[in-house]
C-alpha cells in the first residue's frame, strides 16, 4: 500500500491503519516537516512535535511500525528547516 502525503488526511488514514493492525508493507512519502501550523488538524503529533519539527513521514513511520507494519519511506527531497 502507498500513503502519499502525511498531512491532515494522511495522518488520519495512518491512525486508522494502526488501529486495524492488518500488517503488510506500507510505503510513505512526504518531504515536509511537522510544524506548529499542523497542530490543530493532524491526527499524529502534538506540542512536542510542533517544537522539534520532525519529518512528517517519521511520525507516520513510527506509528505504523509500532502497529506491526513494514514501513518503507520513499526518498524524496526533504524540505529545509
């Protein structure tokens, strides 16, 4: 499965998939970092992530890996800080 875009909709999908715990491989792709502007609309991340600004795919990967998925990241041009 591919999850392209880890924004408001993509993080919601990731959270649902994590709850399903179906297993399998998921490829994630998003070059942007999580920031304060994402705090109110994303299903993943919070105040800590808004301050530390991790890449969005890293939040998604952590969540899905913990739920038992084999997560692969598409190497894309990551945005600068």
